[in-house]
C-alpha cells in the first residue's frame, strides 16, 4: 500500500547569531492510514516536524528535505499558492491550546464557516448547516448557541473540540495533532481524544499525534517514533513500546510512575551525548 | 484603577446592574479628572504675576475703582470659595472676558475652534490612510526595504522640529515652487466670500458651491495638514507595526494559515481585526494631540485656530483666554479618551 | 596577551565576585550595544556635542554676540562665515556652537528633575498602596490628561519666560509617564519572594525602596528618558521658537529659527541651520535610545 505521506531526510534549520541551529536533523518516515505517534521531550524537534510538513516554518527558519511526498507529489516543489490548497484541504493541524489557537475577536461560527468555504464553493447557509453538523459530530450540545459565541466563552475541552471540528470540516486526508490535550484538564483529555479517534477512523484518515506523554501515545497510537535532539532514535509499535530497546526510551519509561509496579524512587533520566550523534532511524512502516 | 477598588465596597451594599456601575465609574472618573484639570488651571491663574484687577481697570484707576473690581471678582474670599466660583463659571461655559478684545472667551473659542478642527481632521486622515497600511506592511514584511523605509520615516518624524519642517515646507512648496497657497486659511481675495455655516471652510465652500474658494482653501490647508499628517503617520505606523508583530506571532495566525488562507487574508482578516481596538486608542490619542497641539504649526502657517489663540493670548498676558483655551483643550482630550474606551467595548467581545 | 586575559576575565561565565559579575554584565551589554551601528552613531554625535559645548570658546570662529550690521544676512560660505550671518550680522556657526551649551543644559536639567520626581511618586505610590496610591495616581492622571505643550505654555506664562522656567515647565509635563513606569515596576517587584525574604530579615520600607526597588527601576527609566530626550529638545526648541524659552540675545537654537523665520523666503539659511542642528541632536538621542532599549529592555523592542 502506498503511504499517504512519505518524508525523506527532513532538516529544519534556524540561523542564529551563534551559527545555525538544527531543530530537526535529517529524519525520514512515512504515514499510512494509521495513528502515528511522535514522542520526545521539549526541544526534540517534534513540533517543528509537524509544522515543516505544512511548510509553516516562518523565515528565517529553513526547511530542507529530499522530499515530502503527499500522495506521491513532492510538497517542496509546490508554489506557496499551490501549498494553500494542501493546507486545510488535505493536511490539517490541531494545536496545543484552544485559548490561543482560536481568533479571540471572531465568532466560532465565522471561524468554522471560513475553514469550510476556503475549500468548498458553498453559500453561507450551506456552510452554516455544515458547521452545525460538524459541531454535533464533536459532541457539542447546543451548537446553534456555540456558533454565535466567542472563543473566550468556551471551556478548554469545548475549545479543543471546536478546533477539531474546524480542522476536519474540509475533510482532509491527514490530521496533525500537536499536543492536542496537554493544555486540557485531565478529566476532559480522554473525551477529546475519543472524539478525535472516532472521526479519524470514520474518515479513514492518517493521524500524526505529537506528544511528550509516553503512556498516552502508547495507549492511543498504532506506531510510535521517539525523537531526541532532532533525530528519530527509535521506532516501534505502540503495543510493544514497553519493550523498547533504546536507552533514551527506557530512561523515559523508567522515569514515569506505574501503578502496576510501584517503586520507592523514580529514575532520573541521564543523557548520553552519543545519542544525539547517532544517525536517525528510519520511521518507515 | 483606584475607583474600581473603591467600588468593591459599594457592590457589597447595593447590587446595581454592572453597566450602571460602569457608567458611574466612568462618570466619576471623568469628573475627578476634570476637577483636577480645573484646579491646575485655577492655580496657574492665581500664581500669575499679573494682577487681574489691574488688567481690567488699568494702571491709572483710582483706589476705590480698584477695590470695587477686587470685590466684584471675589478676590477677598478664601481660595476655596474662589475655586468654587471658578468651577461654577466653567460649568456655565463662562471663561470670563478676554482682556485683549473684551469679548467673552467662550465666543472666541467657538470661533477659532473650527479652523483647528478642520486642520486636525485632515491631518489625522492623512496619518491613518498612509500610516496604518505602512505599519501593517512593515510588520508583515519585517526587515524588508519597506520596513526600513517605515523606520526611517518614523525616526525622522520623531526627530524633526515641526515648526522648522513647516518653515522648510513653506520655503520649498510655496516660496520656490509656488505649488501651494501661503499662510492663512484662504487667499486675501477669498476672505469671507462664502457664508460661514460650519466654520470649516472646505465644507462651507462646498455647501455654497463656490469651487474657487474651495480650491484656494485646499491649496492653503494641504501643506499644514500634510505636515500634521506626517507626524501622526510616524506615530501611527510605528504603533501599528508593533501591534501587528505581536498578533502575527500568535497561535491563531498559524491556525488561519493551516486552514489554507492567503497571507493577505491572514493579515487583514485575522491579525488586523485583533489590533483594531489598540489602534483606535492610538488614533484617538494622536487626534487629540493634533487638536490640542498644532500650536506650532498654526503659528507657522498663521492658521487662526485654538493653538494660535492660546499663544497670542499668552504673549499678551490675556490670562482668561489662556485658561479658557487650556480647559477646552483638556476637555477634548478627556472626551476623546472616553470615546476610545467606549469603542473598545464595542469592538472587543472580551470586554463585555 | 594581557588584553586577551582581560577580555576573558570580562566574558567569564563564572564571576568570582559581585563586582566582577557587575563589570562583566556591563561589558557584555556594551558588546551587544557596540554591534548596533545606528546606536553607535547616535552616541558618537552626542559625544561630539558634549565636546563642542565644552570647547566652544576655542572652536567658535567669532564671538556669538558680536554684531556687524554692515555684514548682515551674509549667505552660506561667505568669507569668514561658513554658515553665513543673521539679521544682526552675527556669525551663525559660532552661535550654533554656543547654542550646544544651552541644549545640553536644558537636557541635563530635565533629565535630572523629571525622572527623579517620577521615580519618587511611582515607587512610593506602588509600595505604600492604599489611599496614597489612589491620590498620587489621580494626580498623575490629571497631568497626563493635559496637552503637554499647552500645559508647558501655561506654566511658562505663570512663571515668566526664561530658560530655567522653560525647563521647569517641561519637567512638570514630563514626569507622569515615569511615575507610571516606576509604579508598575514597583508593584511587580514588591510582590516578589526576595522582597518578602528581606522583609523577614527586618528591612524597613525606606531601605527596601532605596536599596532594592530603585536600582531595578533604573534601567527601564534610563531607556525611557533617552527616548524622551528628543521630545524634550523639540519641546524646548518649540518654547524658544515661541519666545517663551531662552531670551535674546541667547543663541538658543529654537529662538534662532524664530529669528530667521522673518527672512525665510530670501535668506533661508538663517532658519535652516539651527533646525538642522536640532534635528541632528534629537535624531542622535532617538538612535541611542533605540540601541539602549535593545540592550537593557529587549522585551519592549518587538
């Protein structure tokens, strides 16, 4: 089966006064109709990877790759204008905190309708109905009222469901979820994840789930890439994550408390400089 | 701030609807500021080395005339009573009579104010029309030549004495090139040709259908208005740029880009919508500055507005006129501030 | 070699004493400031201005007050008068050079008065809080509500025209923003843990304000004052231009423009030269202020 997305040798660079900083250093992976987790600590380059796929790294940042192929077509060869037809319509992204990722001075309805009408020639009333359906699909009660409300009137969990609705309304093939639940209360995290999972499955989409939360990813994804210092250090199936080999992954796992095997003292992660020098592991399925 | 804390106690006693409380707070705050403004002008009037009685009766008046006027002005009363009188008069728009031309100061101000209004309005119009897009583009293309240009324009604007730039403008565009009219609102042949309805010559001429006067008035106003426009452009474009930079780095901008919006729409439909509130405050502030303080510009261009009026009064020690003018100008400043606060509530859903 | 070690000593990551850390921080600030060409140009112009003002008697080719009615309104490049002469035949270059002294005098006085008043009002208001805060901030608001130049005009009218009164008037209109800044800084500092720590050690209010709050307010105030200097010079020149600042025959730049205004169409240089001088100096302050802001207060930039 052809993968939805195939990335070869991706670099993200930021020139600084002290020289070039490489946020992502030559990673390769592919994504099928699956749930792919990318895990790593902050600064490991996982978010940059997500944004680089959409070519949303702003200058002076530089994205380089041998290719980023979406359905066999290299995104890097597209003009900025052609790229706009990819964004939203074919690849979408949900970001961390709905408090910041929704425009505070536009009604929620206007923002969802805008997302729909950017890629579909539809009248306002059709778009309105579509948006209502979408809000219902993310289990928003009273969607009519929510459409007329402003983001600050929403709770975090609702905000994130609205965000998912907005990003899925053009019916994309791939959704990138960048820490979608990190800013939410623990009590609503599961609910938001379930909704996202259901929609992604129903539509047969590919999902890239970026998170720092190892257990969450192991639970939720099919396959996991573990990133460290801009490289992929290990790839494994999510259900076999607890048998991971790489010392970094082991270190991360051991630094987490577990209910089934309680310990008096948790390990502190010790970093080996050689990890960041080792070549990147291919993340192809 | 202070009043809000103060109101915390009031809320415990009686629970009025919030908007009434807000209204009370606003009115209270205006009243306090106005009172302070009047107090400062009052004090300035009292410490003036000029004897107000002598200024009225003249040097050679007899002692009895002097005493009569002294009592009439209430100068024998304690200062606090005098201050109360002063407030009472101001509330009735009575700023006393001008010592220079014996006319009521309020009348004089009503006569000169339209000239300032016309000039400042045209000036702020230029400032907005050129300053806002310049600031937006400078932020969107940070580091580009247009950003550099905006920076230099602003820097020069902040550093140039306005009266000197005005003189240079007159020298070049009037003296050498002859493209614009000289000082004054209209040329000498057009003075009082059209009936004064609004006091704004451009409007009056248009109402009258007298396009010769309109053209002449326009050639007179264009230079000082551009000058004021340039100064507000410097400020407005700088502020616009920094507001836009702040918004463009916000996460909802990324959301808009993820949706597949064009950069133009991202900037104008999303980012710009979020700076409207701050921008209104900045524009109100610069408009107030133009209304109050085109003093130097008005002098250079012999523009018979409130700035010229206050300065002339000052130089001839006409204290009633100076203080009246100052109070009116301060009042405008306060009103514009309130106006921008109100717009804030209209445009920002979070402020409700 | 010795210089090399000095540089290393200055750039160390592990200072050996408080003084060492201070000097080192200062040096690193200076390095990043030095990289800013525009700010260095501004600093250069201001240093030159100070030198010119100090050495005015040696630099000026003529007595700035010496009249020569036979040679009045001589054009640019006239013999012995590079910048020409004014309506009384006085050498414009010499008057500009002596005028630098007046400009520096005004700048120095305002820079001494306004921020100090603002700092006092702001820190007391922020630290004491309660009624004191309410009253002081109301006063600040009232002064802020006044149009600056008009207020300065009214003050000068009350106090009488003259350079010292102009300075007082400008200072009176310039302090409220400083008070606002100092108050805001005080409020953040006051609630920080280390202030509680020294309070527990028994430090009194006066000591906390003078030893712990003031030093932290200084850097944002310096930036603000430098950026305001251009405005102060322009305001002083404006008062001079209106005849309310320095009085004739003083070679104050604003007053010189006012004098040249009468001949602007035929003898443009009389008003142009002092205008260029004002422009240069206030531009220098703006450039310097921008550079200082980048070093001392990077957040405020963009």
